[in-house]
């Protein structure tokens, strides 16, 4: 995501010396301000039942929204915050650890795959979107909140009156960055230390969709969307209710599917293994498989009961029930299925095993 003029000028192109590029610093600061002020909205824009599984794992960034500026820009903005910016770090060379291979140029920004919102050259990468998600909603949201931030910076500049425009821009940029720098983080987003630090900085950690969705109808959200005539309060409320219903429906379907797979695929395989061990007269193996099979039946019944007895109340309470009761019941049933996978014969197991998917086939 980036910003350009109607004549093709990229307003987020830092050039070779970002510390001298006031136009870039102005618009980059607006983005930093927007992301800090509306971190809750960015989290809402990527909230879904599927993405809750992904965030914070397997190269997906965590649910905490933060900005990665890169070594060069972070140094420039720190200089600005201290009162002056006189130089920009250059990338240098990247050694590959062996004299046989030549050193390669290293970009001064580099990258951090654990950051949800990173500056990469002349654009921002919002990496927290799910693979099946349309970019239209996050893009619309970014356009709106950054427009608000640019509006705010322009208002401050206009209030400065006549004078040295460069000095006034520098002052506004310095003040804005100082007020919003808490959102900038260049370390490991997966670490527990960052989660603790983020809490101290006042950053939100909305781990699940039911936690995130109410932010979509918060007063600050209604204010920014209404001010720029993008969505009014009623339209926001309608979308909020649809997103909550989608979450409930998807978890319900997943739970029904998990229970069905457990009963019609895994349970029959386990029963056949029990019979085979019993016929072989090996009581210890029979008892082992029988115990896990009985536990699977018990947990499948808990899952089916949880998914059948939904509470009556507000939609968000319903979503919280699906998160707190149905999803844990699915995980509980899956744990026993994983144990059975290790001891049921390959020719009886009806699904691809993990070792087959990863190593064998």
C-alpha cells in the first residue's frame, strides 16, 4: 500500500537521503500516526475465524499491530525526534559467511517477517491479511485513516502561520513522531518480551475475532468514517453484525465437520484397531487403543453438545461462546485423534498422516 499523486509521484519514496526528503517524512509520519491511532481498526480489518489460527504462527505476524521502519528510517526519525536530522544510514554489504561467495548489497531497510505493518522501500506491506481475504476493505480503511492523519498534520501546519515552511514541516513531523513512536518496533514480534512491552506501550493485543470486532463500532471508528463520508454509523453497525454472524457460522460449520470426521472416519478406524488387537490376544495393546477410543467418543459427544446448544443473547456473546466453548471442544477431540493416529495401523487410518504429508509421500 502506498500513496501517489495523479501525476505519478510516489509520496512514500524516501530517495537516497530520507533525512532531507521532507515530503516523504511528512507522509510517512502521517501513516505512523494513523496506524497508532487506529490500530484497533487495522486488527478488525483482518479478523476472521481462519485468521485467528494463523496470526502469530508460521511466519504470520502477531495480532498486536506494530510498524517496522527498518534501520535507516528508524535512525532518521530518532534524529528528528531529538531535534535534527543530518544523515541517513546506507545499506552496506551483507556477508554470506564464506570467502567463496561475494558480499551482496544489503538494503538499509531490510525486513522483519514478524511485523504486521512494515515499510519496504517505497511502500507499506500489511502482512496480516489471510490468504483468502480481499484487500479492498483494508485498503479502504487505510485510505480513510491516513486521510485523517494528513488532514490533522496539514491543520497543524496551517496553524503555524507564515514562516520557513521547511522548518515548520520538520517541527510538525518531529512532534507527531514523538507522540506516536510507541507503535514502531523492529524486534521479534513472536517473543513474549514483546507482548509484555506492547502492553506497557499501551498497544492492543486483540488475539481473537470476538475481541476485535466491537472496535468496528467504537466512537472513534464512527467519527473517522462519518467525517470523511465513507460509512455512517448505521452502515458500520450493519457490517459489524454481518462479520459477527460470519464468525459464528464458520466456527459452527468447522465444528460440525470435525465431529463428523471423528465419528465417520477416525472412530471406525480405531474400532477396527481394537478388534485386530483383541483377535491377536495382546491385551496391553487392546487396552491402550480401547482407552483412547472411549476417550474419543466422550470428547466427540462434548463437542456435539457444545455446538448444538448455542446461547440466546447478543450476537457478540454468541461469538464469544463459540470461541470459549466450541473451539476448545474441537481442540480437545483433535488431541485424542492425534494420539490414535500414532498407534492405528496405516492401512486402517483413513486420512493422510502428518509423517506422510511431511516426510514420506
